[in-house]
C-alpha cells in the first residue's frame, strides 16, 4: 500500500542514492527499504451530534535497532499510509545523524482537527491510543506532537496509557506541557534548531544575517519560531505563508506582531496589514538570501527551483524539495540544509524530555538550549566537513552519514534468528 506513495518513493530514491556510493551490505540496505512494523487502525468516535464517525489511524515503526521508535503524531485530512511510512524512514536517518538512541517512527490520523470539537478530538486521541496500545511504550515507541497535534493531545495519550498501565508513565510521550513533566524549550526546539543551522550555514557562505532577507513558508510552530528568532538576529522577514496563502512584504514584517494577529484570526495570517497576496511560485521567486520551507512535503518542484533566488535553503519541513528540484538547486549553488539535520531540534529536545522523565530530574531552559545547540551544531559541522572531503552535496552527505550509522548498528547486532 505505502509503496505507491510519491513521498515514499522519494525516500527510497534517497536511500538508493546512498547505497550506490557507499560500501554497505546490500542485504542490510534491503532491510532498510521496509518498515519493521506498520499498524493501521479504525478509530470509531462518537461525535457531539450523537452519530459515530470512523477515522483511519496509522503508526509506522521503521527501525527499532538503536532504541525505541521516535516520531510525531499528525492529525490531517491529507495523512495517508505512504506519507507516514516515508516520514518514519526519514526519522531513522535523523536520529542516527544526531546520535540519539532511537529508531524512526511516525503516526497519523486522517481527520481535519479544525472541524473537531475539543471533546471529539479528545475521544479520537484516546481511542487511537487504545487501539495502538500493544505497539507503544517508553522502551518501544514514544510519540510526540506534529502537524495538528500539540501539548493537549500528548496529555490525553499520557493519561490514557497510564490508566491502562495502572501507574503514571510520563515518558510514554514527549512534547507535554511543563506541568505534566514536559521539558522547558520543547515547543521552540525545532524552530531554534533551524536557526542554529542557518547561523552555521551563513558563516560558511559569509552571509551577514543582519543584512539578510528571509522568506518562511509555514507559520505554525516551526516557521513562526524560526521567523521570530531570525528577526531577533536582525534579519528582515520579507515573505510568510500559511494555509491561508502566500504573502510578500518587501519592507519586512515583525513576526511577533504577526503571531499576535494570527492568534486573533483563527490562526491564519491572511488579512494582516502590509501583506501582499501572491502565488506560491511568486513567493519562492522573491529576492532573499534565506528561504525556510517549514510547511508540507514536496512543496518545491523543478519549476519553482528554477526561480529560487536564495543562497541558503533551510528545510524546516520534512521532504519539502522533490528529487528533480534538488538537482536544479545544487546546480544553482544554493546551500541546502537538509531536513534530517535542519529540523532535528524537535527530536533532540524530545530525547532530553524522555531522559528527564525516566530520571525524574529536570533541567533548566539554559541547560536544554545549550545541549540542543551542542548536538545540532556538531551534526551540521560534521555533515559539511564530510561533504567537502567527498565532494558531496549537503543532502547526500547527511543521508550517507545517517544511513551508514543505521546500517552499522544492524550489521553489529546481526539478523535474528
């Protein structure tokens, strides 16, 4: 089922590109082409109207070799099996790349969370948790927020799992509120990680951030935090986009004020003063030094890539660039910060939360941020050095390092029985 997905085929093509250039056991590569475990569940939910509606839920665990599965849970009307399987594979490379003791996993429920009441969303979340209960656990698979989910959904999963186990088990999920043993800095982690990577790339490209123009596609948790952090460093945010459209603002806009506007406008930036509505093609063709796609996968195709004017492309989203577009971008000399390192801040700080919950010993915000910077900057520098030594693109370098480490773990452990 998932093999026909374009996104999954893109993930496989990336894996195959690594296998062609690296001396890896072909039998292990064959194992990496498939998820270890895939679960599809029906989720019957009693709606507020009294009717019962059935949603489809997914949880895919690509690898459990390095440790428990780790990956987000998204609620979206566009979620399908192939998307979840592809994202689980990318999570495996991401965790290996930043040296976390996790394998890749991902989950989703095919629904529109904006059309569910709070009570309906709670019932759906708790029923989803109950349906996949045999396949999750602090040492098996640990979920986190993703598109359409947040601290509240994680709280419901935590409570549902704990009720079944008969004791409190906060380490079953990450991305919880601090009041429920979440970690400080988790909500901002992915966006901040994007910015730390941009700082490293700007240093290499000799770009002064205080003179840089930035466009950010996606103004959710990742994009809005990245925009605010970049603005605080002196960047001019000249383009923003969300589900309501793509907008340019050549004179620049304060992302903090835009966040305030969105909070009072049903989380949509459409209609904010100073924003000019444009097409997606016009948006990505804007004059800027830095572009941050932080929305959905496969947003930048070959046509859009041909018109990019940025010098740094920081992938806040998972898989925002198609295979064909990637070749165009490389030919243009644009430095791509690949998704498996650029947006790794979220899973890094999720790891910190998991560790703190196991120990029941909690860190300060400064400790969390310092450790985040250490891991993500070290990973970025390692990728860049490896790319320079081997004449690889940044993406190929990141994939080689992530896949190679995963393959070595599997080779060392062997094949049972």
